[in-house]
C-alpha cells in the first residue's frame, strides 16, 4: 500500500496540483493585502472616510451594552454582529482574483496555441487500386504496379 501511495504521490499531476495550490494560496494572500491595504483605504476616503473592515450591524448587545466605538470593541464585549464590511472586502478580493485568473488562463491558452506547430504536409497518398500508402510523387504503385496520375 505504501508503494502505491508513493507511485500516486510522485505522479506529475499530483505534484503540479500541489504547486498550484501553494501558488494560489500565496497569490490569494497578496490579493487580500492589495484589497485591504491599497484599494479599500482610498475608496473609503472617497466615500467620506469609511473603513469597510469595521462596518457591522449590531444584532445583540454584549456586556457592557452598546454603543461601541468599533467592531473590535463590540466583539470584545461579546456582542453579536454581522460584519458586512469584511464581506465587502472579500467580494472585492474574489473579483480581483477572478479577473487575474481569467487573464492568466487566457495568456496560457494563447501561448499553447502559438507553440502548436501547424500540421506537416502529407508525404504519402493512397493508391486508388490497392489502397496501399505510396509516396505523393509516385507515378506507379510499388505494390500493384498500377500507373497513377501525378
């Protein structure tokens, strides 16, 4: 059983998939930082100084009771909140990852199509009498000796 697992684990597809997952995780962290640290602060500033990460709806007070100065204060008090600002950040992160992946896949497909060589011109044809493969320039079939049109 250990040999079978080793054969499975060292197959090219499994290793490629593992590399892809690791790269995807790293890429996701970069995009999350891009959204949280670079994109959302200017957007929040344009919308009147809103910090999207701290937007929430209070469902139930904690101890001490509301009002809370921030989401962190509400969570520290044990209040029940719906953190829709964090959700907005995640949606924007998802959209950016989706767009980047679309362009990446599109570029890979174009590279694969560019690398594909055009089909080679045929070098043989079929004899109409004996159906054997013969060179294109042949005037007589090597198998049935029939005369052929060039």
